[in-house]
C-alpha cells in the first residue's frame, strides 16, 4: 500500500459566485483499521483562507503546524493576512524544500482573494501548483471525486446550491472508497460569514 | 503480540497493557510494566520495539519533569501529547522510534482525556484507543459496550471483557495484563490480570 493511502482521506474545494466551499471526509484509519471518525483535515488559516491536507496524517499535522507558524510571523511583520495566492506559493515552496524527502501530503487551498474573488488550488506532494477555476480534489477518493464534480458542477452557484453540490459530490465519492468516509465536514465561505456543517453519510 | 488499550470514563481514564517481554519464541518475563507514570496525573501506555519503548518513555518522562521544574507548573495532557508527537515526528525521518502510545491524563480544568499517538506521529484525541493485534478485539468490544461517562466499575468490566476476548481469540495471547487508572486523585496502578506468576 502507498504511504499516501495509509490514513485515507478525501478533499474537495469548489468555487461559487463570490463564495467557495471546501469539504473533507472524517475518517482516520491505519490501513484497514478505523481509528477515529472525527478527524480534522481542513484548517482555518484566517477568516478567508482555508487549507485542506490529505495524505499521511502525521505529515499533515506537521505541515499545518509549520504553516500556522509562518502565517503568524507574516501577520506580525506585514500587519495583515496573507492572500490565498501568496499562501499557495508559500506551501509550494515549503513542499519543494523537501524535494528529496517529501511530506506525503496533497494540500488543497481555498480562499477569497482581492475583492473577495474565490481562489482554489491544489498541488502534489512536491509543490506543483494546479490552479483551477471550478473545483479541485485530493485524497484516496480523488478519482471518484473528479467524476462526481465534473458532472455536478455548474459555474456561479450561490452558497446554498454550492453546499448541496459539494456535499453530494463528496458523499457519493467517499461511498465508493473504503479508505475514506464516516461522514463529511463542509465549510462554506462567503465574504461575510463562514458556515461549518457536518454531513452524515454511510457510516462505514 | 503486544497490546495496549485505553478508554475515558466519568472523571477518569483507564489504560490497560499486556506485560510480556518477548524475543522471538521466548518469553523473557511476563511482569513487564509498559504503562509509565509520566507525572502525578498522566499515564503513558506504550507498545512496540522494546528498546525504543524503554528509551522513548523515559526520555518523555524526564522532559515532562524538567518542564515542571523549570516552569513551576505541570504540563497539560494535551501539551504532553503534542510534545511526544513532536519528538516522534522529528525522529521519524532520521531514526524512527517504533513505539505506539496511548496517553491518558487528568487535568483539573478539562477533566480526563485520552490521546492516540502512533509511531508515525499521528496524534488524535479519542475516547477509546488500542494498539497491536489485540486492538482488533479490544476496539470491537469497546465499540459495542462503551458509552460516555462510564463508572470505574463499568470500565473495568469492559476492560476485562476485552482481555477475555484477547485471551481466547488471539493465537499468541499475552499471559498477564496490567491496568492503571488516572483520575483527580492521581495516576496509579489499579490491578493485574494474571494467568502466570513471575
């Protein structure tokens, strides 16, 4: 089994009209055994920037701690929050630093940039950025997620429709993946508020 | 076939570990204490490579004590768990400690807590945790019978059921088990479950 599939994960982010959504599954496993059903994969960096980390849980936790540290330093120096594009470049640089001994994670970055324009991107474990205008996926269920998102996505959805779409895409994909599941965690971010919802899916 | 498991009850946390020290087919001793008392209100049940287990648990215990001497205040369970995770993560890509840990602690402000830390330094706060081949039986048993806010008697009864299951269903089941408990009065040994005397 690949090291990326050791803990199991599913992550998806989608762009809507002046909003974005980022969602993950909740399973923490050790290969075939499930350890916990409330594992957090999406982290808030600041009110308009969220980071999802799929792949090896340990490296996701290490990278999250390092990134929070870097962002706090940035906030102290620049006296403002980091833009999503800048943060994505930071993550990419940090991952490439470990080019020959990488972190086994695949990050998904979603944020509201200048003028609250939604920004999403993903990258591989050594920091190759993939910017997308519609959706990005990561994790063991990524192939299913690509299919589900491609068929369900429409541009310029409002936040309620976006929530429905991303939830359906996530749940249907993780139902087909044995290593991810046990519900979903969805964040819908608009310029004015952040809504966090827990989904109940097939609890297996 | 080492086994460590633990659970959180009402105002306490329990850790159970087997007590066999094995080398290939030989059982060196069957009264090895694998649950280290880190400080007055923390228990650290560890399983894995014997040398790494002894070294790492002692290292953590001494550093937890050092923090208390330096700062005049004990570490919280969460802080101790994160310290352990940090050490395991740093060592992971150099000289990994092959040790899986169940950390149980009692804090005055937050009550009892249990942390799952595996050898790859994955940290998660849980209500019930188990490591080793025995975990397949212990976790299933706890999934069925565990409920939040159990009393000490109920938790000991559940631990006994898990031990019974491990004894009867695991091909090379450990002979003896040690049970330790931590609550507001501190961390202490609760009892042994013996099949052989050492």
